[in-house]
């Protein structure tokens, strides 16, 4: 299976240097990955490095904790788009989800949705912290707020994507949005299983190894 069109080639570490980002972009060009996923500081550099390649630029907001205000998330997303981002991966208000304040969770997503009109919005629900019922509610909130994708994980929590979570999200979404499985995709077989369960994007820092049929040892 050709995995490259599913992969968001990811580098979100605090230690990423401009040289690391250039390498990431070169790899994305070489393997025709769907997108790179990087921190907002690096959006403009990626725009320059990826010009004409067809590789999309995804960046994050409210990352990785989801605990900034809705206004701050919206401003962060808006500025990233101005710098050249095609897609925004936002983190939900996790504490609000855990306390059952679903009105706030959905309004928070809607604020970023309003700031990203015409661009793809992916909503990270950070499944490792949620019960199945909370995962269902968070997924529904993202769909109701108009997101194109619901994403499992930041890669900075206590766990990444699981087949069970992707299947749960797919059942709730029922074709109304897409799913990005992020973190924990270690082998090509893992990747294919996530896709079979309903994922249409894979967030991984080990994309080069995966498309070569090797195990992802990159950590995310």
C-alpha cells in the first residue's frame, strides 16, 4: 500500500532547528507526503521550502495542552494562515471536556473554525485522557463546530492513536468528517490497520521509515 498520501510528516519538538525543518521539507518533497506538520514559528520557512511541491503545510494552535483561551487559539490560527499555513491542528479545551462543559468545548472549536474559513481544521481531542463517552462527545463537538478532521492525539500526552479509538471516532463521525490518527503508528501494518479502521491521515515523525517498509523508531 502506498502510505505517502496519508502521511502528515511531523516535527513538533521544541528542539527542532531551522536546519531540521529544511530536512523535513526535503523529505516531504522526495516522498510526496500529504503535508508537513510543524510549530507556527516554522510556517514561513516551510512555505518557502515547499513552494511548487504540492505538499501542504499544517501547523498547530493551543498546542499541546489546549489550555489557552479561545481568542488566543483563534489569533494563533489566523496568524499562521497569514504566514502560509494550509491546515490548522488545534487542541480542544481538555479540562473543559473532563468537567463535562461541552458547550465551552464546542464554542472553543467554533472560534478557531471562524478564524480558519477556507482552510482545513483538524481538532485534536487527546484521546488518552478521555473516557469512551467523552471521546464520543468531543468528536461530536468537533463535527458540530464544522471541523474537517477529528484527530486522536498530540503525541505529547500519555498515549497515541489506537485502533479502538479510530473505530469509535469513525462510528460517531459517520462520514461527516475525516480522521487523523497521530502517534503510535510504528509499522506499515499499523498504518494500514489505522486506515482500514477509518483514518484518512496519519500523523507521524517516522514517515520515511514507514514508506520504506520499516519500523518507525522516531518516537512519534
